[in-house]
C-alpha cells in the first residue's frame, strides 16, 4: 500500500509577496503634465475672472467702442465698448462650464446603455446598436446644429443635442470593453456569488472598464467646446449679451482688417483649451494603457 | 502495489446523512461553429451532506461544465438541455436568475482554478469578501467588514486588518486562493464546488490549501465537489470519486475502491499515468490516443478507440453506468478484464 506522505507545513505563516509594479507618476508624463498645467491656468483664469478684471463683460459703453489695446483695456474694446479681455475670460467661463456639464450626460447615458448592451447581449444589444448606427450615420456637427436649430438656441438645447449625438461613442466603447470583460473569471465568480446583474455591472465590470470612457471623454470635451463655439458663431449658442467665444469671433469678424484682436484672441483661447485637454487625454491614455512607459 | 491513494486527511465526515445535491441525467450542449458539442452527456451525481466528491477526468471531459451547470453559470453559448439538479429537494434547472441568486452564495458557492483572475483586480479584497454577507445576509457595512475579518482569520491570512484594504495583486498565489475560499465560505454555504482550486499553486501551497479546505469543511459540515485531474489530491480529500470521460461518467464509487481496484480501463489508465511520490515508478504509462470528439462521439463505449481490452460489442452497445456490489458502478461492459489485468500485474511484480 503506497501512501503519499506530506510534510507538515506551518499554516498561515506564508510570507506575502510585495510584487507591486513601480508606479508611473503622472508628472513624469510630459504630455499629461503640460496639459494639466495649461488647463489649470485656463481654469484659474475663468474661475477668477471677477478678480482679474474690473470690467463688466456685458455693460455697453458706446463712447469707448473699438479702442485698441492699452493699459486700461489690455485687448481693447469691441464695437459696443465692452472690454475684450473681460469678455474673453467670462466667455471661457461660459463655454467651459457648458462643455464640462455637456460631456457628463452622454458619458452617463452612453455608459449605462453600453453596459446593458454588452452585458445582456441578445435583442437588447441588437436594438441599441442599430440605434447607435443610425446616429453615427450622420456627421457630428451637422446633426448637432440641426438639433439645436430645431430645439431653439440656448443652453438647454445644447445639452440635449450633445447628449443625443454624443452618447453613441461612449456606448460603443463601454459595450466593447464589457463584451471582453464579462468573460473574465472574476465576473463568473461574481455570478457564482449570487450577485445581481446590476451589482455585477456597477461594482465589478464598470470599475474595470470605465477608464477607456474617461480617456475618450477628454477628447470629447474638446469636440464639445468646438461645437459650443461653432453654435455660438452661428448664433445658436448662448443668447447675447452673455459672453461666449463663438459669438465674440462672429461679432469681431466684421472688423477683422482693422481690429484683428477681436477675433484672434477668442480663437486662440479655443485652440489653447483644446490643446490642453488633448494633451491630458493623450497623457492619460499612455499612463493607463499597460506596456508603455 | 501501486496506486495514488494517499493517507486520508483527518477532517471530512465520512458518515454522511441523506443526499443533499442530486444531479440526474444532466445534458449540457454547447453551440459551436462546427456543430453541437455534447459537453455533458447524461451525468448523474449524488453528494451527501458533509461529503466530498472528487470529479476527475482529462481536460475537456466535461468536469468544469458539470460544475458550472450545477451553479447555473454556464457560458452564454452553453445550455442545459435536459436533466435535473436537485438541491435540498428543489430542482434548480428551471429557476430564474433572481431565484438562483438566492441560492448562489448562501447555499452553494464556487472556488476557481486561477485565484488571480477570479478576483476583481480593482476591488479591495476585504470588500470582495464582505460583499456576499452584505447582499445575502443583509449585513450593514460594519458588520460585513467584521465578518470579512473573521473569515480572513479563519482561512489563515496574517494581519487581516491590514490586508483587508489590499488589492489582489498585492497577494501571493496561495494567499489569493485563501481569499477565494473566504469568499466561498462568506455566506455559510451547504456545498462548495471547487474547480481545480490547487492546480495553479505549487505543491507545498497546494497541501496547505487542501488541509485548510478539509478543516473548514469539517468545521462547518460543508459538502464539496472537487474537480481535478490530480488523483492524489482526490485520494487525500474525498470519500467518493466519479470518473468522467467524454462528457459521461465511466466509474463511481468509494475513492479507495476505485483508485486501488479500478473497474474501468480508463480509470486504470488514469491511475497508471499518475506519478506516485513514494514508489517512484520506472515509467509512467500514458493512455494512447486523444480524447474523443464531443461533436461526433465514437459509437458504443466512448473509450473503445483507446481501450486495450476492446471487444466487438464495445463498439456498438450503449454503456450506461451499472451498479456493482460495494456501492460502486462502472460503465465498462467487460470490467472483469480490468480486474484480471490488474491481478496479473500484481502477481507478476
């Protein structure tokens, strides 16, 4: 009779490995670091606008219209005598606020619908993805402008239009990630533990896949800001007299040959905002995606 | 005399009561591109309260599918086409997901082969252990955390207060498997299904985990179905064994009877191909050939193309399990041939 004899190892004293990968610091990513710094400056300028300028961005002063840059008016004044620098800061404030809020709705709705489609599959998935195909079939700006035109200009129309057009990208990203992740053992283990589908999606799947949507959201904000500025340019954005970069560019272009600063600086502001957010998006992607230094 | 039967671990309660889990004529089919795979083809199992059943077989013999069917967590392309899975008198097959969710956890739970991939990488282990009690036992956050700490202590995780907030990647393989066991025990189940829980671990850790499982199961009178291809592990932990081949059971019985005195040529082949620690064999004897296709399985006995004792009737006659004296059964039509071969071999050595 053979017997496999086993030594008597001490229980519960196994040393625990500390095999943590060396953390990659965010500030070692040049793209991410410069993007964050740039955005911090812009956000500070927008939030602290009342401290940085003493001029009211709305109050007209026809006696001082179309002044050139000077010590009093750093960027001059527009045709109704409003301080351009002040309007620029307040315009950034408006546009950034709308863009950050606007990105939240499609992010949430797209994530929820994408999770449902990816996790449950079947006819739910088919219906949702056909819906996505329909929206994707239209060019982003064309559909957006058409929707805002139908809904009427204004902030709420912008939110509704961006949500209706923007959720599809998030839904696609999250659906794809969930399709892969739901086959992982930890999801089978969670199902084996008798957890509900909602709990498995919310507590187990989404924390593992949401980073991809967050990275996309960074570039989506850029797109949304451009959209808001474009709508403002067409007069479909925030109604006047509220300062908005798009309407500033439009108002200024009548004086492009004589007062170039009226259009150029709002345009540059849009470029810098877009650049900072793109840098952050790229940097985040590099930081989060494994196998890259 | 050779055989992988080891010393029985002290622990599991051999004098078990009535049947707690009964699987009757279970069929699982997988829709694949090249046809329908009959992954589980008429499997019947019984597990008594407090009993440990070893389910052994080659890769692809349907062991894991049987487990996942019992728990109702088959992959989407696989379905239970017929059969019953009766737990405490209730057939689980027709139950809805929400009804099953009241059974998974408090009544049945599962331990997986790869503890790394079976733990959520972005969730603190303490929260993963505490989740079951919160959902199924209605514990509040503090009480569930207390329960998790108690379980971590029971499964031998040192310094549980500190480890509670750690992530799975900060644990070693053995520690991760202890976390898995703590999760499986968290709602006091009646039966734990183990899908090769020690395969991914090195041998010393394997032994620790097996001893831990045996001790915990005795403490709380939990039944086990233990899927593995490691015969010494089954010999160590289980009272009863069921051998699977090609989606069907070929032999069942007491673990000593079956492993020391196989009544099926496939079991004999498994025993001969298992390494033995004490009597180092001169050579391991492999089973010739490859596992059968489950899309177009061989006619008659599924093992006949690889069987050394094959007869003409093996190729045509169906081979259901037949009861043998001594509370065991075999699917072999000519099981005496295995006995004779074994007797001749023992007389010779």
